[in-house]
C-alpha cells in the first residue's frame, strides 16, 4: 500500500472503532471469497482472493482470517488486532477457534433486503459458514450488519473526499473537452470513443456505460451505451459520465444544445427546460442538511419542476457515490414500492450524493432532455457542490 492508501485505511478504521459499539449483535462476521463482497474494500483496502473471514465485535475486536497470500495486504495498515493466515490446512479450524474464544451469543451478517452493497453474503457462503460453525440456524437468527456497514460506507473521510473531488474535476474537464470536440453530423458513438480515449490518456477508468453515455434527445436517455444516432442541429445532447480515481467515482451529467443554422441561442422552450432543471438542482441542494430525510429533498425537486410545468422524473432525485457509482444507503427517493424505505434515511455529514432532476424529453412535449446531474457533499450545516453546476447550456455550432 502507498501512503495515501494507508491513510485511508486508518481513517476508515477510526470510523469503524466508533461504530462497533452500535453493532446489533455480539459479533459481525464478513465471510467472503474472490470478488464476492465489496465491503472488504472499506476495511481491508483490498478485494480478497482466498476464502476469508473478518470478525468484528461490539467490544472492539478486529480479527482477520485470510489465506497466506492475502496476509501482507491485510497486515500492512496495522488496523487489525489479529491477523491469522492459513495455508494448506484451510480456514475452517482457525475460524472455529476464533468463535470459540469470543463465544458470541448473536451474529450480524452482510445481508439486506434492499441495499445490495450490504447484501454481500451469498447463499452458498452462508451454507458454508453454517457448516464450519456447526450451526444451521445462523442465517435465520443473524441481524443485518447495515447499522455499521452503511454509515462506514457513506460517511466520507478527508482522504475519500480528496479522491472524489479529483474524480469530479476530471469528469468536468472531459465534459468541457467533449463540447469542443462535438460537431453536428458525428454519432453518439464517435463522441463516446473520444471520451474513452481521453480517459485512457488521463490515466482514469470509466464508471459505467462503456466509458461515457453520450445521448441525443431523439434517441432517448437511460442506462445505455452510445449508439449510431447522429448529432443533428436542434438536438440537446446529454453526456452522463463518471470516472474512477484511486478507487472512488464521480457521476456528473452535462447538457449541450446543437444550434440550428441562424441560431445564436437555444429556443425558448429548450431554455425553459434547462432553467427548470437547474432551479430544481439549486433548490434541492439548499434544502439539504443533516437530519433532513431523503424523500424530503426529492420532493423539493419534484415540486420545482411542476411549478415550471415540467413533468417530474420517475426515478430518485439522487444516490450516494463513493467506492461504487450507486453507493447504497440513504437515497434521495420518493416513498413507495420502487425504492422501499431508502428515502426515509436522514442525511448525515460527510455523505456524498448526486442531484439529478432530469427532464426526460422522450416522456413529454418536445423531445429535448436536460441532464443536470451534480455531485454534492453534506456538511455540518447544509451541503456544498463538489462539481460546478452548469450556468447555461453548452452550445455546439
């Protein structure tokens, strides 16, 4: 690990130390194998290769049982009280010894009905864990680790915020370059290929949509890759993009208008939609502060769009970002079946959210979508932008 990675692990374990007394069980077991549970990045800094067990207790014990080839990475930050490395004998007896010594009467596991980033324990691994510990009731009796794992993921440390801020800066630089590169007649795919090349040159990797979702209004918005639709005069073009910097991702949209012959500014109906979207962004951010619930922020944006005569989006206003582009936990979402209770969560200082009151052109009057997505961090008394909101549509001549 480099010095920044060591700093990050120590910051996250300081958070973990403060959270463990709230553990809803005597012991929390993270039982995983290669690629099965992303939560290990938060407290181990590495994806595990061999079968691994991390045991945390309400009393503050932090024990790692890992394959011998994973040992050095786990020991490097000096954050675990005990690291047990197994060889040919395998993991089971070591884990049994740890559990016998700790003698927990209750367990928390990485399982959750809504948050996929907490729900990291596969059914097969649960069965294996029950076999190792000789108790086939563990899965039915165990609590969810969410009360510890969700805030550990959501509350960003100074080093996490540094990485996120840098990812946002690079993303917005690429949005600017895209506006200079874009020409009427080129296809969505040509724009996306330009952005992917620039990402490689800048030494970053893309977060989703095969590099960059370059979407013309006529072809529609959505979670899709760029296609062969041409960029033509009178289009709005939305680029939805995020990049990973040192393991942390941005997620920012930018909207362009392709001028028709003789035009110097967007037509009034397009400008109106842009004004509606950006007003919704700013009002939503102004409503954010610790303690406000996610659905309350979402409602501010919906009301604003309705005041402009624009049909509100059907998705959530925003999600958290961090180690992944949809980072789990509290969501700025309406209450209802689609998002369950995720909009009931209260905002907490240090959480980073997207704000995206998208105007979906294909669902209403004139086919001019506006993508206003910005990234913000919750502060002690409000929220501040990590990205710089668009002040006007970027014009493509």
